[in-house]
C-alpha cells in the first residue's frame, strides 16, 4: 500500500467496481415498467382462463347461448339416430305438444296449481329454516339441543312419509304442501345455520364492546350479514322443492305439471312428457335468475 507524501493512508473503496461518474450534461433516460395483470408477473392473463376473474358480459352471453346450442344439437342427433318418436321425440314434435297444451288451456291451469303448492310449502320451509337456522348458528344452546334430532330426522326420506301424510291429512292439498315442507326444511335449517356461523367473530366482539345487546346484535349484525347467504340457500334448495312437488302430485292430485307427466306416461305421449320437462326447466331457470337478482338488489355490498 502506497504512502502519500504526508504519510496518510488513502481511503479504500469497499466496492469491486468504482461507481461511474455521472455526467450532468448527459440526457436523462426514461425508465418504463411493464404492468402485471392477473397476479402473474409479466404475463397478461386471458379473460376466459383467468382464475376467479371477471368475465365480460358479451362472453358470458355468448357462452351461455353456445351451451344451449350444444344441447339442442345433441338432441337433434340423438333423435335422428334413434328414429323412434315414441321413445325420443324430435324438438319439433316437443314444441308442437307444448303449443297444443297451451292452446288447450291445460298448461296454464296445471302451472298455477303446481306454483301455488310450491309457493305455500316452500315459503313455510324457508321461514322455519331462517328462524331455527339463525338460532342454531348463533347460540350454542340451540345448537346442542336441535342438531342431534335434526341429524336423525333429515336422513329419513320424506317420500317414505307419503302413506302417513295420506292417513293423517287426507287426500286434499295439505299432504302435498307438507311433503314439500318436510323434504326441504332440514336442509334450509342446517345451511342457514352455517351462514350464521360464518359471521366474523370480530364483528360480534366489536358490537359487544360498543354496548349492543343480544337483540341488537341479532337485528343489526347477524340478520343483515346473513341475508345474501339466506337467499343463496333458498335458491339452491328450491330445486329440492320441485323434486318434492313431483312426488306430492302423485298423492291423488287432479291437476299439476307432475300429474300431467304421469298422465302422459299412461298414453305413451313422450312428446308431452318432454314438453313438460322443458316447462320445469324454464321455471327453474327463471326462479334462479330472479333470486340472483333479488340477492344483488337487497345486498349490493356482497355481490359475487
């Protein structure tokens, strides 16, 4: 190490390469950054394959129509291969049977008969499910008291109770309505209870800290927070209610969509049976769309 004239040791740089001197007259160089999208660094994710991404409206509509076209095409092909309309009618024959029922007035009459049974029976089921489910999901006392008997009762097939309902309630509308209630109420209770349990504990603790009582927490925290989940539960279990309706209308019914399917079976009117199945599917689709709209309408803060 060289010693200067004054005998002092020069400072030693800690870097392997000395930093280049910056020329103040040199032009500034702009640094650009590439934005990342979709959570993957440096790679743009396509909307169709992005995990849990938002799908544009035009793609959603287009894919939905494509799914319907695929089903219709498969139906056309299957009907052509089988070439036996007594077993599998063509879409044209099914539409003709649907138009005949509409013009004859039987479709409207049967539709309102089935809809009335569903509205009454499923409304009772949802009301019981919300009240009991909120209690089970909010209070450990109700959970310990009610979950064991419900775990036993919900595994008893509701259809096995058909003879008992006929003996107890007669052959009127009561056994049909209560079969819908019993066939769906336990699912509604347990699923609503899970919705109430999903409320963050921090919200409840904060409410207690602010001085709220049990009634206030139930009314201002638990119920509003559970509304979107309750609507989803009602939407999911509505399919089970229509399933129970098919069984219910076998109980000495004289009108109804399921009754007409059984009647068409006696005369081997397969086109009529397919037409009624399409009506069932259309009702279910419209019900699902309505409940989705209702969920977004009354709980816009929790849109999926």
